[in-house]
């Protein structure tokens, strides 16, 4: 369909359904903050007051920048909202967050959009775009501005005015005109503003094949060689660098982008990922370039990192299904597939899971000629309520393979699986959590790496360590060695008195460990401290001929001992 025809089909900004979004927003703010809040459509006094507030904000912003020790890289995206959150502002926010850069937003349009296409566009009045720009740029130290959908010439104009008023380190322009679905997102009349004002200010322009063709007056681009010629001609319009994106290049086994910096051409190749989930790749690529520039990268390095990020994210998300249309979004955080698996376990952590805590030992399983999978299957079948893989001698690859198999087994029994010490293995297999010792990865760092929902246990011998574990965000304490044991050399035993002291000082549930077996488990439980939730055992289960029988017997004993306490 011709550009002009598409325009009349889809571009319904004049028939705006949000009759005056500014008034609506103003009313919401007035109600939530009290009627004295300064806002739009105000009289002269209010305008003056607003100017004073803005001046104060500007002063505060520059003071904050000078005072601050830790500068946070900051990208401002000036773009349209995509209700389906695959592209536009939403993609920009996700891309910057994934690349660990702060992102503020100036919204130029609100689109009703999903995986089938764009059903409606409502343009934000240019005065209000100007006001959003003023709010952000006058207060927050923005390193890089990235632009996406700029639907009207007036919006291009106010943006250029703001960019002249507030200096930023770099300007990334993604000349969004047509969505992947073929819907028009900017009036052709913006082209004049692009050519005259915006492009000469841009540090990089990132057109896709269709947009490069529109910028060049309709010349078709059919090959990498056409993309090279286009990048050169487009650079003559003013941007310091040009990246012509080849996601839509027909008949190509690779996704090839052409970068031109005025002197050299660089072809960025990546395998073409066979997926419908490419909605928002262009917005994401430009945001990622902006994020890398905000961190201080050179332009070429920023483009290379951005291209690699897109390739990884597309590959990870190739088979996710969101929406029924032909243009699906991808997963910027490479996390959605993991979440849908781990949500099979409803509760994050139930302290009663500590009742019979089975800790594996590869040496013992080898001695008795069984695989770790067989050992874990027998333990959970016999009643183990939580399992920890403790494979001190295993190679990383073997450990990960074992962890994946054991995770499947444990999930099928609804039993959590923790990994001893190896946060990387826990992350790689999406285990339920980790157990760390005092000289392993600190619990606080483990929590940062694993996120809020994973289970973290910490080995503690003293009340002080127990208090620290709570401060660090642990979920439970493994306390011992209670009795002497062969599984840990040079491990000081603390006895039942030491165990009791830790339990009484701890805000967390405790599991006792060290030399515990059927012969002494009852006396451990009988110390009768409410937060002592169970016992962790190694040899008493795995250094025996039949893991299943041993686990069953110990489970019965523990249930009886716990029940006797509540009588
Ligand atoms: N199927 C794909 N496989 C790998 N990379 C892709 C694929 N589709 C697009 N890309 C890459 O995503 C980025 C955005 O390209 P493109 O889809 O052409 O932009 P736009 O989203 O603006 O149309 C480019 O780096 C391009 O090479
Ligand atoms: C608000 C908004 N901005 C940009 C795009 C382009 O993204 P895509 O080319 O993936 O459709 C879009 N569809 N919507």
C-alpha cells in the first residue's frame, strides 16, 4: 500500500478520542495533590510561580550533580506509548533497564496497539510535549536523548528547541515512521522538520530499510550494497553516524545492519532468528545504543553491543507466545521463560519445608554405586522436604547437568531444590535457591544476584552470625555442626547448647546440621525452640545402602517428635 494511502487509513490523530489528555492529567494531579498544585492553563500569576519553581528545580539539579558522588547514566526517551508494550516508550524503558541505565520518558503519542497492529493513535499536544521536556531536562541530568515516534512537525520543532536549550552528550534518532505491521506512525510532513532541524543535531540516525527509502524520496533498498549507498546519502543530511537496519531485508539468512561514520563502513552481521517476536527491535536497538553511549562507550562499540543484545534477546524469546497477531514482543530481560517454569511451585518458601532436609554428597553416592538422580529420587520419595545439592568436587558442566535433572525430580514432588555455594549453577538451572557458608558468597550479594524470590540459607555457628544473616536477607539458618561428623573436616561442633543459643537469637527459622541421624534426631527436636524447624542430614541418608528406607524412617521419627512437642 502506498504511504499516503496508509496514512489516511490509520492516522486518526485529528479524530482524537482523548479529547484533551492534558486536562484529564491536570485534574488527576489537582485532586491527588490539592488544588494549589501548579499546572496547565493557569493565569499569569500561576505561570510566574511555575517559572520560579522551574528555576528552583534547575538550581537544585545542578547542585545535585555537583554534590553527587555516584552519577547514574541517564537516557531520556522521547517517543510514543505502545499499549502492547513491545515497542515505543515501553521497549525503551525495558531496554535501558536491561542495560542498567536510568530512563526517563517524554510521551509524544498514545497508541492503541497489539500484536496484530496499530488500532489508533492519539497525539499529545506539542505544548505538553514541550512541558514534559522542560520538566525532565531542567531537573534531571540527562546524558543522552533518544527519539522514537515524533508524530507531528510541531513536536519535532519543540524537541529541537529543547535540545538547543539543554545540552546533552548525544542524540540518537530512530526515525520511526511505519510500524512493522505497516501502520503509519508519523505524518509525512515531519520529514521537512527532520531534514532541516533534527538530523543535523543527531549523533546517530537508525532508519530501517523502509524509513531509509522514505528519507531518500522513495528509492527502494534491496541489497546490502543499496544499504551502503543509502547510509552515505543519508549521512549527507546531517547526522554524524548512520545505521541502516536490515531486519526487513528480503531473502537474507542473516540480519545485516550497515553502519557508516563518514569514513568507514561496518557491516554488522548476526544470524537471522526465525521468530515472529520482532516487534520493537528497532526501538530497543536505538535505546540500547543510547544506553551504552550514556555509560561512556564510543559510537561503534555502542552499536556493536546493541546489535549483540538484540540477537541474544531474540534468540532467547524466539518461541514465547504473547498475543495472537503476527508481530509478537520479545523478552528484554531473558527471564519470562524461567518465571513460567518456577511458578509451578506456588509458595516461595515455607519454613516447615526444613523438617527433613537432605544434603547430597557425591563421594557417598559413588561409594554406593548410585547416580545423584537416583539418590535424590529416593530421598524425595522417602519424604525429604527440601533437597540441597552439595557437589564440592564436580566439574561445573556436570554439576549443572545434575542440577537440571534433580530440579525436574524435585519439582515433580513439589520439593524445593537448593544449590550449595554455586550461585552461577543456581541461576543457570533456575533452582529454588542456594545455601551459602560463612566463607562463600556473602548472603547479601547472593540476594542481589538471585533476586527477591529465591530461597537463601546461611550456615551459622553463633548468634552474631545469625543476626547478620537476617540483615543480609537470608530465609533460614543452617546451624551446626551440632555433633561431630566426617562430612566436614575441622568443623567445630557447637552441641545442643550452641544450637539453642543461635535459635533464640535468630529471627529466622533454623535447621540443625552436623552428625544428625535417627539415633539423635529426637533429642535435637526436643530442645523445643519454636524456630527450630528440622534437621539436615547427609550420611544418615546417603551413606547407607537404601536411601529410601532411611529417609522414610527418619521422616516418621521427625513427624512423631514434632507432634509430641505440640501436645
Ligand atoms: N529476525 C531477526 N533476527 C535477528 N536480528 C533481527 C531480526 N529482525 C531484526 N533484527 C535486528 O533487529 C534490529 C532492528 O532492525 P529492524 O527490524 O530492521 O528495525 P525496525 O524494528 O525499526 O523495523 C537490527 O539490528 C536487525 O538486524
Ligand atoms: C509507539 C511506537 N513506537 C515505535 C514503533 C515501531 O516499532 P516496530 O517497528 O517494531 O513496529 C511502534 N510500533 N509503536
